[in-house]
């Protein structure tokens, strides 16, 4: 297990997308358009260059982790430790990694938390700044050197994702590909895959946490509530910022 700490400069939003990258993404989508999620995972790891799986080890994360392990147990898995995660998440991360035989899990933490948030109170005054410090910037840095990364985004999660492809050019002109093996899956597909493969569930799911983030900003969800209602409850915030481009949210409602 590798610990990564560093900073990153923001991508230049003015640069046009690389035509060769756009063509590669189009070819990959044509090739795998009618394939299964497992085939897309294998295709990404074999044909999309140096690709990492970004995982929160949250409520549904084990599905993609299992798919990656089946293809190659040395698949780079990037896990962000914000230093504010539930103890259950940290234990679950270790247990799942061992059970699936994942041998290249990289634990990422920001190296400037003590300087910028010495008392852990930033979340009380500016949740966006806290997420940027502890999660967004460290991940962006960790993705340097990768040609692409694998996400758990799905079409059903938002109207803006109704035509989500398996492969896409990452927003912000980073030169990377984003891969969405579960793009066509519905919630019942996720549950069925976990049951059929007897995959371990995050222990907090049984306690009413269908979407799991940092402990101070996550609360249980009542029956009938949106699965993400417990994230930043009573705040005008729905995202940590990992899929923000130039300060604008480009995804909603996905537990990665």
C-alpha cells in the first residue's frame, strides 16, 4: 500500500481537447458499445493506457473493485484518506483489499492539512474549501501520470447523464479518459452483482448510510429519503468537488 502526498496545478481550461484523444475515445465506445461492464473494465485496463480505479470504498464501491481484481489484481486503486473518514470505512478498505487480493492500493492524503486546517474546523466555515483541501486536490495530483481513471457514474443518477458513454474525454482538458463501466446499470443491477458474487457490504449501510463520505458531514438516511440526503444535510451542497471543472459541478448524486 502506497501513501501519496503532494499538490497539483489546475489544468488549463482554454486548451482544446486533443483530437487524437477524442478519436481514441470514439473508437473505444464503438468497440465496446454493446459489451458488459466487465468487458468495459477489461477493455479500459488493456486498451486505454495507464488507468487507475478511483474508489471511496463506500456503499457500492466493491462492485468495481471486484471487477478490477478479476481482470488484474495489480490495477492501481486510488483511495483518498481525508483524515475525517469513518473508522468503519478505513477497516472496510483494508478488509476488501485483502479479500479481493488487490495489490496496488494507493492511499492518498493531502500534505498540507496541518497547515491549512490545524484544528479540523474548516468544514464548519467552508465545506467546499475543506473538500478541496482534503479530497479534490490530492486526487488530481495522484492522477498525474495516468492516461485515464475509472468511475462509478451511471446514467440513472441524473438527467445530464442520460447519454453517458462508457468512455469519455475528461472535462478540463487534462488529457485523460474517464471510464464508466456501470453507465447502463440500474440500482438493482448493483445489488444483484453484489449478491451473486457474495461481496462484503460496507458495515454502515445496514445502519442507514446508503451514501458514505466523511464522518462529520454524513448522517443516516430515513426511509423514503434520497440516498444522498445524509451528505451535508441541511446545507446547499451535494458534491465534494471531484467532478467539478472550473468551479462548476459536472456530476450529481453518485456514491463513488
